[in-house]
């Protein structure tokens, strides 16, 4: 028998006590953390042990937190896993004999070490009795699968709490010619061929779930590194700082990210830490979402950030100094506006619940990429009517005159087909042509998504000669190439 044992910081000492018992009884085990009393999130350890059992690499598991409840909930999220919280020998025996529990969970603040050892011994010495119990255990799984997965939402994932890490692993394995993951931080993704001495380092970042943003555009002419956050959550300072060190070529680093409280706090903290190491960092906030606030400085950053990042990445690759890269990025941000429309919600893997609710015949104008409330909810309109609404809102906020040049981006939010996106672009082009505005370059596709959200956004960037040069600049990245 091979056992996996894991705990958070509350259960660390009890875990070490149980390990000594397993050593004495010559029971093979794998310690999957934590490895000190430093704070550890129990879902991470519980998911890791449960997944190893699901894969057949371990037969059973022992998980410990303060109460035993949290690790039990987390482990039971893994399909096919049965974790039981037990604090007495009878429950431990029945958990194995009647419920075929592969994992037992203990609360270090609930049970003492001597009693815990008796519970573990009772569980390890018991075997599943089968018979009527086998039928009941089978129903534990079949009743859940009837509902299509976690809370009725189907996703092609393994363990919800590991989905971001596994995505990064797969991305780095698929594109080793473009990116690598820093060994010191698994959430820091860095270019393998763009970092060089004398070049300004370009870092963008934010939460996962917006792919191909943000790590999909690491490469020549675009971005040098991306610290990756959890789904719809800012990356913490550690991977941001790790990326900063990795891309610093002696000319400083620019941070660009959406104007969200968590991103602002964590990136600012990383910038302060970088300054203590002698690395100059400048920040440009993306504020293109017209619907989010009348005041530009309070607006959210959404899909238009893609074009701002592109302009700054081009400037850096051309050899501009940090002040000029920042100037170009600010000019790009000042000259871009975005409006979006949502037709259906997305579901975060960890909860499986829709981020918002829309009726079958409803749409919402101005809804944010994380499900933030929009400015207008109403009946579903045609593509042309919807496009007109979005264009009108943009033109109310940004004056466009006949003869001006613009870049236009129609961005899908995750589940909207290219067919629909081109229908939207068709109407946007008609509207701008009526104004005498020339579309210098167009972008149609998925650039900044929101998991499987239905809908799209339109971004318009007003161009001068310099911004046109940056928009034209060639790029070569895993998920976007421009010749």
C-alpha cells in the first residue's frame, strides 16, 4: 500500500506525528506538503493528493487541516474521490468498509495526536466490504455525473484548483520555442528569445481565463514576460517580481495591466520591491472601457489593452528608451475606446456557477470581462443594431473626424463564432465609412476572452503616424503573428 499524506500549516505538526507512525509500521508514503508551518492553502494540498489517487499513483491518502472539513471538501471535488472526515475509530472503520473512502481527513485542532493515530490505524486496517455498500457507493458518482459535472457546467479539466498550473504546463510544453516557465516561480512565464541587454523589458499580466491574453502574446515585437494569476484574479507580487528580474536588460521595465484594484496593488508592490533591487519600473494602466466610468482614470481595462500592449512592445523592440516606451503606451491608451456586449455568462472552474444571469432573449451592453454590471440590459437585438449601439457609445466619448485613420478590433469573448464577429465588423466598417474614417488596420478574432462568455467587444484606436507604425510592426508569438 502506498499512501499520500498532506496538510496545510495548521495540520503540519500532526502530519509529522503520523509520518513517524507510518515509518514505524513500515508503510510506504509520499509527503505532498506542506513542509513547514508557513501558511499554506489547504485546497492545493488536498487536490494534489486526490489527483494522485485518481491517476492510480497512490492507493490512499491522509489529509489534515484545522478541522478536517476544508481538505475533505477540496478532495471530494475530484471526480471519483471519496474523502471522509473522521475523529473516532468507528467512523474510520465505516468510512472504509461501507463508503470505500480512499482518503481520510483529520482536524489538528479537533483531535489529539494519540487519538489521531488510533483513527488512522482503524482506517488502514479496514477494507471495503462490497455487497449492498458497493451499489450505494456507485450511486455517489452516477448521481453527480447526471448533472453534467460541477454544478451543471461541463469543462474539460482535471481538478479545478489545479487548472491554471496545468494550463501553464501545457502552454510551455506546446511552445518551447517561444516561452519558458521560471524554475523559481511556476506562475512566471518568460520569453526565450526576446530578452536582451539594452532593451526595455515589457511585462503585462492579470488573471487567467482571458486567453490568449496575456501569456499568448509573449514573443518578438510584443511582450517579454507575463505573471499569471488565478482565474479572474491578479497575480501576486512574487511572480511579477520574478518576471521583472528575468527581463531586465539594464534599461528598465514597463508594467501594463488593466485598471483593477488587485492588479494595481500587487503590481505596485512588485515595482517597489524591484526598485529596492535597482530596477526602474514604470506603469501604464489600461483604461479603455467606456461603459465603466465617465472619468477616464477610473475606467476598467478590457480588450483594447491588446493594441496598447502591441504598441508598447513594438516601441521596446525598436530600441526606444523607457520614457519613450511609456509615452507611446500612454498615447495608445489615450486614443483607444472599447465597448462590449454580453449574450451569455461564463463559469469559473472552481465554482461552476454562471458569473451572471441573462434571460434567453436578453443581452447586456457594457458588461465587464469578469461579469461586472453593464450600463444597459434589454432584449436581444440584431447584429447591426447591437453594433450601432456599441459604435454610438464609443463616438460619444471619442471624436472622430473625416479623413482620420483608425485601427479597429472586434474581439470575441470566448464562445462567439467568427461568423458573428465578421458580421459585426461588417457593420462597424459601414458606420466608419459613413463618417469618412479610414480603417487603417483591422483585427477580428479572440484576443481578450472571458472563458466561455458569449458576446464581443469593439475597440477603436485613433492613429497618428507613430501609432500607425507601432500597429504595423511585425510580431511573432504563439497565439498572434503579424508579418
